[in-house]
């Protein structure tokens, strides 16, 4: 049984127990009160005296005599809770509901009656007979007591149950108010978590969702701020080389140079500025490639893995060796094709090549291995990290670009950095 159900079940049992205690208490106290009042001897005697006075008035008004004593049935049967017997010379002449004068039929005798309920009834012609009048309260008060006991027990049960679950009801209302606060955009508001039942778990889930949304909003704000800063920085950075490039091109166009050597110098400066602009454009592309929320569908095609990687790696190795970097290649030819977008894969590997140029320690060997492993072609690049303090710290955008490109192609990208060595692994499934 779950926590909330168990609590509700215990609340019902406790409320039933309280209701039962109230029912028994009210019933016993009420029964005791009725025994002392309605069902008590003193009350019954008082009521008997009152009804006898009414009986005497009725006899005088209706002219009741021994001849028409049966007319007392009308008075006895009009709803009063009385029992009446009349005796003349110790013979029963009337009993509530019937008249008798047969001595052989007599089953009653005055000695059998209660002397406390004996009265002297005067009939017409001053005829006096012995009357025994008994009052009985009936079962109405008893049933009323049962009804009142049941109602009080029900009210006690309801009140106890409401009090027991009132905390849960308050907690539910509190959660509703807090949800209204969150829906108003105040994601910094912490949801109250109370207990370990379903409501507590629900509150925990709501608070975790709040934290997730808050974190997502913070990331969006950071990205928005970064985008704004990037656009501002790129606009400023691009203005300088573009202005210089335009000035150099105008000099060349107007032939504002003294000789051919000066012309080549201007052209060289134009190429340098163009390369600066290209570098900035590449950084901008990589940034949006990493932080774009959605990717368009990437067109991929089947390509021979060996041919593609040999071509790309050959260019990298030649370029690295030309910069006096020692490269060791372990290439194990594999037979298989991969599903890839050649341009995106080239750009991802360009980032790895660029990192080697920037951060590889020229004193250490760069290890490049290519092999087939577990139905995948696996490319691994490992190098020592240059400890030169003048080296600019990496922003990580290039590695994130690689990771996203490789993941989009159904592969896996891993990067490990222990401070002295850096290793990346690219796995692409063989089709």
C-alpha cells in the first residue's frame, strides 16, 4: 500500500474509532438519562397522576357509568400511552380495550396491581370504582436516542477525518498556489517538498522541472548574450580587415604602386586580410553549428572509409611534418563503407588538425591510428600538450563541433585531456 493510501486508510480507521467511542458514550449517557427521567419511576408516577385527572374529567364530561364503561375505550385509544383497569368489589369490570363481568374470566385481581398506581374513579351516580392507571413512555425516546447517537458519531467521524486530512488538503492548496507562482514566470521560487508520499514525490518532480526550466532559461540567456557579444565582436573585428582589404584593392586598382615588387606586396597584404576574414567566418560557422537548437537534415552518402580517411589524413600529415612536427601513422586498411557527409566530416577533422597546430607539443610525437574495431572504423589522434604559457586557452567550440557532427552521422566522439596529453577518438559505423 502506497504512502498516501496508507495515511488515508489510517485516517479512516481512526475516525471510525472516534465515531464508535462517541456513539457508545452518547448512547450510554442518554440511556442513563432516560432511565432517570422518561423511563424512571418518579416520572411515570407523575404522568399517571396527570392522566388520571384527565380521565376523571373525561368520565364527568361523557357521563360514563357502569352501563357504558366501554366508552372508556375511546379515551384509552386516542394515543395516550396509558394502561387502565377498573375493579368493583375486587372484580375486574374494565381493562383497556375490553369490558368484562364474567367472574370465571377474571385473570386479574387488585392484589396483583401496583398500589402506587391505584386511584378512586368516580362514575355517574357517584359510583366509585378502584382504578389502576399505568403510564409507559414507549420506544420512541429509545429510537430517538439511537438516532442522536448515530448522528453525533457521524459528525465525530467526519470532523476527525477532516482534521486528519486537513494538512494534506492545505498542502495541495499550497502546491496549487506555488504552481500559479511558477506559471507566472517566477522560476526562482522553490517548491515546498513535504513528506515522502505521492504528494511529496509530486512536489519533488515539480521542483525538478522548475530547476530544469530555470537552467534551460539561464542557458538560453547565456546563449542570447553570447550571440549578441559575438555579433558585436565580429562586426568590430571584420570592419578592420575589410577596411584594410578595400584600401589595398583600391591601390591596386588605381595602380598606386611604384614597381612590381610593391604591387606584389599589396597583393600579399590583401591575401593576409582575406585569410583573417576567412578565419573569423569559420569561427562564426562553428559557433552556430554547435549552439544551433535545431539541425536541418544532413545529406549523407555511402563512402569508402579507407579512401576518404587516407585522402584527408595524407594532407594533414604532410602539413604537420612541414611544420617540423613528428607524426607517426598506424593505418590498418579496412574494407567497408560509411554513411557520412564528406564536407561536414572534413570540417570536423579540420578542427582536430587546427588543434594540433595550436596546442601540440613539438617535442612529442603525434600518434595517428586508423583501424576497424567492433563494426566501426576508429580514428585515434594522440599528442602531448604544449606547456608554453603564451598559448591561448581553447574555447572548446572546435571539439563541440566535432562531437555534434560525428553524433549526427551516427558515430561516437570521445576526448580525453589529463593536462599533459590529449587524445580524441572518432568511431563511425561501417555499413
